[in-house]
């Protein structure tokens, strides 16, 4: 058991707490699309600052961790390579998702990016020989279908959106790889260690991505910079770190399915902030996602 979980109770109690933490983390990252929407700079530059402003907090957290809560520190080249690979996966996910938005609709990009649980399940089966119950697979299907319902008739795959749709699928594959990598790294390192070192690599990779995208690195106002800091603290240090913590105690496949609650939370937040009401189809989709997550939870081992 990873030391982050010390003194939290037995396996069942820890599993339940990890699920609650995962859902709180999902709420944190569900704010990210709204921060990106309000940002005064481009999406790739915004993603860079999401990591850049989070890194001082993450490395301070790592520095202040007592040795008793972080028994293993990265020391070898292999350790840093493993952490770096997770950072590369996350950078590729964000880059391809942002490019997907450029070439297709936001609805298409969101739906395809949320297909990550499919690739986590396939990856677990092919790479690690994991087996999944019928109830879990049914829950996965429900959750994906619910995500499609939530986005409604704004989704239109194929045709002129084909390149953007392809980028959305690639983003989902990289996010699935990131979740699986983090789940395994958390068996060896603390949350702060995983998030700090992988986040450093992600930030470095996003610099040339932003330059190639032709985006400015400079926000236009103090409010613009404040938004970037809030994105880093709430969505990265808060939300993404909670997800990383939880993945040490939940299977990556179920964790990915539970994260499909993120678009539900994002839609509710957009409803409050931007008066974007949810119709009957979207509300039904949210209910189907919730049912799918519950089914997947009951079918998880």
C-alpha cells in the first residue's frame, strides 16, 4: 500500500475514500474547460501555464513531505524516465485535444476525448492481462452512451471534421496511457512526486507545441493571469493530484469510467456561469452516465 494512504483505515474504507477523492478531483478538472474558455491566450499556452504555475506548489509539497510518507524517491535514470513518460503522455493528450478543438466541434472533441475508458480497458486487457466482468463492461457502455447523449445533437462525426475527430481519438488514447502510467507510478512514488516530475516534462513539451500553434504566452490583463493561476491551483494541483492519489487505490479502468462524471460537472458549471441550460436529452445523458458509473463500480474487482 502506498504511504499516502497510511492510517486511513482498512481496504474497504480506503477504497471508498479513494472514490470520493477521485470524484472531487473530477470536479476540479471539470472547471478546466471554463478556465480555457475565459483565458485571454490560446489553448496550448493556457495548458502550459496550467503546469508552469502548478510546479512550484508541487515541488514545495514534495520537499515538505516527511520521509515516512514518501519512502521511495526517484534516484535512478529509469525512475526519471518512467515519470517523464507519464508527462509526455499528458502533454500529448492536451496537445491533441486542443488541436482537435481547432479542426472539429467542441462537442466532437469532448465526446471523443471521453472515450479514454475504452482504451484503458483495452490496454489493461492486452498489456496486463486484466479481466473485466460483464457488469463493468455494461457500465462502461452506459457511461459512454450517456456522454454522447449529454452532448446532444451538437455531435456530428465524420465528413469535414474527420481530421479533428481523429485528433480527439488520439487524445483519448494518450490520456488512457497517462492514467495507466500514473496508476502504476503511484505504487512506488507519492502523489507529489508523480505530479511534480511528470508535470515538469509536460510543461517543457508544451513550450514548442505553443510556439508551433502560433499562440502568445502573454495574457492581456491581471484578470487573465489570475485565471491561469486559478487553473493551475484548482484543476492541476487540486483536481489532477486528487485523481493521481485515487489511482493508487482504484483500478485504472474504473477510475477512467468514474471520470466520465467530469463532463456532467462541466455542463452544470457552464449552466451556472454561462446560462447554458440543459435540455431533457442532456439531463437524461447525465443520468445514464451516473448509472454507468454505478454499474462499473459494482462490477469492479
